[in-house]
C-alpha cells in the first residue's frame, strides 16, 4: 500500500497552514496527500470540511493526488493511528506565545510523543516563501532557493533513520544541510577548561572531528548535498535553537521508549518545538 503525506485538519488557521505545507511536501515526495479530520463524539462540526480543503489543494497544487478521511473519536488516538500508516504526518501549532514559545497543544504533543513515523509541526501563518531565501531584489519568494535544512544531532547516539530523513529532505529541496552538535565541557570540575585556551581549542577540535567522521559515509551516499558542520560549545537545545533561525525545516529525533512514558519527547526536542519558528520534523528512532 502506498504511504501518504497526511495532514490533520480541524478548521483552525494552524491546521490549514499544515495542510498547505503537507501539499508542498507531497509534491516533493511524489506521494498522495491525505487530509484527515477527527471530531470528538458530540462535538460540533469544525469550520471547513476536508472535502472543501481538498478541492482548494487540487487547484493550488495541480498534480497532487488528494484524498480525505473523517473519524469520530479521540483526536490524539485517531491521528496517531493515521500517522503510523503515513510516510509522515503534518500537524499545526497555534503559533508563538507571549514568551516567544509555541503554543503546542495537547493533541499535537501526544501524537509527536507516540507516533512511530515522522511528524512535522507547522506554525500558524506559515507561508511557502518563509522556507526560501529572498529573491535578488530582497522580496520573499517561493521561487527562490530553499533555506538550509537544519539537523540536530547527538554524536554520542547517532541514528541512521534520523540522518537519512535529514539528508533526504535537503536533497529533495536542493539545498544545504546544516548539522548542529552542541557539546559541554568535560566533567571533572566546575570549569575544567576555563583559562586554558589550548585545552579548550583541542577539545573543540576533537568534538568537530567526531562529527566529521560520523558524517563521512552520508556525504558519500548523498554527494550532491552540501553539508555545513556546526559543532558548538553549549547546551544542545540552546545551540540548536540558535542555529535554526534561518531554516526551511528543522529535524530532530525522538528516542522510542517501551513502557508508559506519557508525552515526554526529550528536553532538546521539546525546546525546539516550543522556540523554533520554522517547521519542525520529529523523527522517532530506536
């Protein structure tokens, strides 16, 4: 059975932005787009049906096959089930809150934490041009080259599923992949390298070398993808959020855990979901 790019639609502005992003992604991947609407039992009909949304998508994205599905039940459970049958699933965020963070929403967080396939979160107001560089006159344009794809990578526990997704996303967009690794100073004292510039530089070179070696086989597998390595001293969350300010897509991992873990997604992924404006892909892995 052919997998789809699946988008959750509830009639809200953020879900409509998610559907538009999903349509563009379906075009890049040459896959059908499935628009899913889930209504809780007894709830009123949401504004804008998936059938109407599909008609609009077909007009704006000719060539994309669009199908729809509707469910009645718990939205997080239904969307998680739909996500597990999809190539990837796209959900909306309410946008930026008053303290500069995403208003993520319990449904989106539950699906991200439980889905076995990648889930992309798209903020309200996301436009195609936001993922591209300005045109030569400085005007935002979806016809200009894509901004880089940014990957947050833990060199201590790299995963092929995560790396494959990020390299493939960059290749499909014909853009660079910026691989970001944040590291802390070695343990041993409060400030083990403070005041020793030589030791600091040596440690930084060592961290950068680990990243370079880890990426070597992927450069061979994706020779047309320009890779920008960014190995920085600092908390992984802070380094990654800072590096993701000009990104077409930010890719982070989520370690799949067995047993009841609630909706935990890891502190780095959680920080990125709440503080990065670009679309964020969360890739579950072993």
